[in-house]
């Protein structure tokens, strides 16, 4: 069968379509015929060797997919650590979810990482406890995959949402999803913008996936008792912590790693229960901005690396 392989550690150029052995039907896992895969920043980091637990090359790339469960014919979307970007993959059944009838494979492949991450970000920030009226959230990279998912969920929750992006066009498109306050960080420092827009009060939560100085800046964007939810380091730099700012506001920084949370079956089931209800209510719609054939995988990775994507970047696998 064909698979997208990380041939060596490096940039997008290390990805190739190659003949690979089919997965073994391991005990406790099920086989899925993959149709599409979602590309994430974690995949970029994996190719570079910067993601925890990255195997030694060569190995099959990808952690998010949609396809057909081989034994039952059920249309599924799922999450795994490696080897999603191949014509077949073997996965844990508890990390497979039935694709809504109205979604195609590309939409389904854009769902698991984005929406579970956004859901858990709101959960960790305390927005799901029923007392979220008037709560403010700053969403970095708001036009990306997790960002657009967070806006859709924030709209459901009635959150006051502020979002950063590098493009007026992207921000205009996210406003259509429900974003209220758009900040073009190339034209305006977002820390100053938050101060102005909130009359110096700050926000209750920041969804932060950049790392480096942006973690410290995000802390300074918080109001009293606020929380930065750190779920990535897209800049490749270690997050900087401004502990004095945390002391001054009784604020906190909390990590979110879907790789870890995906092993918590009860937690994942509870998240899916709520997410699937929102899907059934017609309130969640994966935003697929770009679809590439498998042979153009370097271009797909490069688009994400250069921050030129809107919504999800998806690969057609079969």
C-alpha cells in the first residue's frame, strides 16, 4: 500500500509517498481504510524531530484521519500518534468516532484534533461550568484549525472572543464564524489592543500555541484569576513565564496536550458526548481551507509552516 513517509528529520521536503507494508491487526486495534488526513503543527514538529516520542525515520506520518472501518463499513474519523497518512491504519477503537452523515471525508479529517483541543481549552479555562456569561477569551492563530473550532464553540458558549491573525482577509472570514474582536498582530501589538478593547481589564483566558515571548505576553493580557491555556509552541521556542505577572493577578498557566488527554477514556467520552450533540444541533462545521493530493504533501506542510492557511489543511489519501 501507499503511505506518506517521513524519510529523515527536517522540513517539508522530507515527506514522500512510498510503498509501505500494511499495518498488522494488533490486539485491541481495528483497521481503517483511510480516505483523508488532517495536517497539524504537531506533524510539522514530528517531521523535524521536535515532538515528544518521535520515532526514528523512516516512519509513516500523520495523527488524524477519516475513512472506513474495514470490519464494519462504518464511516469513521479518528486520532492516533503515528501512521495515519496511509491507505490503511490500525487504531484504538475508543479513538474512532462515527462521521456525521452530512460530512465528507475531508471535513471529518478536520475534526478530531481541532475540536477536541478547543473543547478541552474551554474546559480547562472554566467556560463549561455553566457560569460563563461575560467571560472573555483571546484566541491566538484564530484563523487556523483550532482557532476556527474555538470560535465556533465560543459562539455556542456566549463567550466574548478576541482573536489574532496576520491578515485582514482571514480575520474577516473568522468574523463570519462569530469572532467579535479581530486583531491584526502585524498592524497592532495584541497586548496593547487587549488593554484598549477591555478598558485595561484583560481577558479571562488565552488560548496560546505560539510559545516563546508570547506566553509571557499572554499572561499580561489576563484579568485577575485568568488562565493561559498553553497547547503548543508553534514558534519552536520555549514558553517564557512572567511569574511576577502571575503573582500580581493570581493568574495561572495550564498545559493542554491532546496526546496525553486522549488516553483518558472517560474524559474523551464526555467531550465527545457534548461535541456530538453540538454537531447534531448543526452548530459545528469543520473549516477546510485547503485540500492537497498525497503527492503534494510537501506543499501542504509548507503552507502550514508559513502560516498561510485558513482553517484546516487536509490531504487526500485514497
